[in-house]
């Protein structure tokens, strides 16, 4: 009997040692926690001495539930539907919940005579399981991250030697999981660092190639860095401005205004507006100035950022456009004839004062009328054809009686030319009163009266 008992114990020990050895091999090459957990369960049940092995993962929810992270064995499917918890409640006083909650190895070698919680006693009796071991899996920091529970149909399946081996297995699994998590954290940190480096490179490139000037000052308002656009706009190299306050950018007569702006920035965090700045050489120039305060997590000021956009080209373009508009309007109003400008659908866009005076219609009325409304019905077909000719061939002309609001008709020579503005076609033309002209050519527009 003693010899048989020793042989059985050696056999159990060999099964346990084989399981631990298999798991150790997997720990070396595993890439995920699930691989480690699944390998541990499969190794424990491979010799058919242990019938069920599973990994319980504690959740920090309201009920402190335990979910199945991995499982193996012929009876593993019977774990489905079990309400397992690790709180100190009836559902959490089984081997798994107790191991997680207490961090202590739980062994029961004869469940039939053990006063374990009734739900677990009934579950094991129904499946013919007689022994159980529940092993807390710890990280090197000693925090419990899971449990491994093993069931056997044999009584006294877990002696002191097996318990020691499983304790070592728990430490090995925890160590392997810690390595995987460290490796994953390192990989994530490295990826984040690489991403941050790329962002810094892109930001640096954007600052170097941007059209906005940039000056960065410390918490005392002393400039220590500028970008190439700043030098291009102001003429100041970095050596000219290091240690100076951003107020040096502002033209002298606006320094008082800038002082008020700076106080506002310190309070509100940012400001943007148009202000006159000065170059290293030359007079002042209009600029769009932006000021921003940079603060740390404690809301303390760490830097000031000033952006500068030269508005001189924009102002020059606006002045040129204004001059061009004044010139065009003057030309239109000084022309003795009538001038009109409308699209293919006949919507008037512009006309001169003479058009209103000759037609007798107000500007509001003309805006709602069609060009053919200024002619008798019998002349509209001819006018429609010449308008189409302008849009098809580029230009045309016609002599026709112009119909006024009070039903008078005035003989006019009308010219038209197609123009394209913003991908849309328009007709622009001039009408000349030919009431006093005699003997007009019939094929070409007259050059004057004879």
C-alpha cells in the first residue's frame, strides 16, 4: 500500500512537472497574454489527470465579476453560464474568487467532505470532480491579475509537492505576463516617441517654410527664437532680437496700444488684430499680429508666441482694386452712350447712369428686367439672334429702336462682346444714339456721323 501510494504520488508529481515544463516553454516565445494563459490550461490538462483548467480574469465592476480568459480540458465547456465573482459574497467564495480576493493558494482534495459553498459543491459533484487547486497569478509587484483553477476527478490530486510546483508556475506566469506588458508598454512608448518626433519635424518644417513670422519668448517676455519668415518680414536676424520684448516689433506711435494689448493677453490668453509694425530698415508696415500665452499643467506661464503676417501686399492689392474700380466706374459714367453688362440668361449685373436716364427706368426696375424688354415685340427676334451670336462667336452689333418707359423709340447702334469672368460668360456692350446720323453703312458699325 505504501509502495502504491508512493508510486501514485510520483505519477502525480510527474504530471504536474510536465505541465509546468510545458508552460515554461511557452513563456519564452509567447507574444500575448492570451497565448500564455491558453498554454497553461492546455499543458495542465494534456496528461488527462487534470480534467479542467481555466484562467479567471477579475473585473473591477460593481459586482466584481470574474470572466473566463482561457480554458482547456474535456469538461471546460461546463464553465459557461457560471456566475463567478471575487467579492466576499456567496458567488465569490468558491476556489477562484477566494484565490483572487485573498491572494492565497486554494486547495481542496476531497470536495465531498469539504464544507465549500453549495453552488460549487453541487457543480463539482455533478461533473464527478473531487479535487481542485486555485492559484493566484501575481505580477512581480505582488498584485493579483488572474487566477488559474485546475480540477481533477481524483481525490488528493494536489499534495505539497504539486502545490509547490503550481506556486512556482504562478510566479513564472506572472513574470512572463510582466515581461509582455513591459515590452508592450515600451513598444507603445517608442511608437508615441516616434510619432511625437514626426510631429515636431513637421511643425519645424511648417514654421521654417510658413509665410507667417514667428517669435517665441520666455515667461519674462524675452525673445529667444524666430523663424526665417520673421527675418524675411522684419529684416531682423535672431541676434538682433534675442532678449528683447515683442513690443520692439511695434511702430513707436502704437507702443501704448501694444502695452494694453499685452496686458489683455496675460489675462485672456491670446489676441489677434491689425497693427503697424516696423522693419529693421524702412518705414512702418501694416501687419496682422497674433499673441498667445503658453501655460503648463499648473496654469503658470511658460512662453509667449507672437505671429506676424505682412499685410503690405494685401493692402497694395486692395488699393489697386479700388483704383481700378474707380477708373472703371469713371469710364462708364463719362461715356456719352449707354453701357450694359448681363449674363446669358439676361440678368443685368451692371449698367451706367445714362442707361437709366435714357430708358426712364429706375435702377431697381432695370435689375428685374430682361434686355429684350427694351424693344418692341417685332424687333426681339433680331435682338435675340444678335445676343446669341455674341455668346457663340464672341462679338456682334445691331441697329434697333430702343424702347423707353414712356413708349418712345430712339434709333441706337448696339455693340456686344463676350467676356468670361470666374468661368461664367457675360455680354458687355455699348449703345450709341444714332438719331442724328445719316447714311450709315449696313455691314459694319459706323465710325462716326457724316
